[in-house]
C-alpha cells in the first residue's frame, strides 16, 4: 500500500499538470509519453525512505512551477530582468533540461529528440513550454521510480566531476527545481502576478 502522504503528493502533481489553457498540449504530451507513464504507473512507489521523500518533494515543487507557468501571461514569457539573464520561458525550459539531464548521471538516457544544449531556447510559446516541462517531470519521476533503494548508495560522476551517491543526485534534481521556482516567483511578482497558492494568504 502506498502511504496517504505519497498519494496526496501525487494527486497534487497531477492537478498541477492539467489546466484549460493547455488542454490540447497536455493531451499531446500524454499520448507521446504513454510508455514512460506506463512504466511509472507499474513501478512500485516506496512508502518511506529517500525515494519516497523525493516523490513528495518533487511533486510539490514541480506542481508549483506548473501553476506559476500557467498563471504568467503568454506575453510575459519573453520577459527577462535584464540582458543576459534567463527569460521566463528560458527559466522553465532550463528546469526541464535538468529533469532530463540529471537522470543521465545515474544511467537513464535522454529521450530521443531532446537536445539539452538547445532546449532552453527552443521556444517561447507558452503551451509548448508547459508541455515540455510536463514531459520532463514525468521523465524524471520515471527514472527515480525505476531505481531500487539499494542503488542510492552507488556512486558516480556528477556536476563538476564530483563523485557522489545516487542519493545526492536525486536530491539535487528536486533542489534544482526549488532554486528556479524561487527565481520564477520573483519574475512573477515583478510582473504583477501573484503565485496561485499565495492568493488566499
């Protein structure tokens, strides 16, 4: 049995993945990623431990990223605080790149057709950006779901050539999304957009 805490986090993430503004894009993403979605559904999610905690944290942070991506108007997707700094679309696609790239450190290949070097600047279209982010989140979740808890103590090269455990790698995946959620919150506030989860506060 999957714990209620993990089930709740999964539900939060799924709610964040659907929205009327990108319904058609989400349908296309679901169709294109059926194999990955099936693999994730068939994998037994852990009830406790580092991977269980990852799923809860990753669902929460990526759910907020998606909510904010929906809330920011399409005409603000090219906004950037100053020249040389990532725009709204680039921040979201940068988060997507990490979701695809970090799992390569623990043995999960990049999907065919995904180029980590060009993805960040591949589009400024709101629906396409959100679609890409959704697909990357599903990819990262499937990669971690496919691991065994025993794999967490394995080591490999990470950013900067550091030798770290797989545990550090998956924590780093969630941490990266947290970093850029904070950045996107600042972008949104400057442009008069209140994060949806803050409106009732």
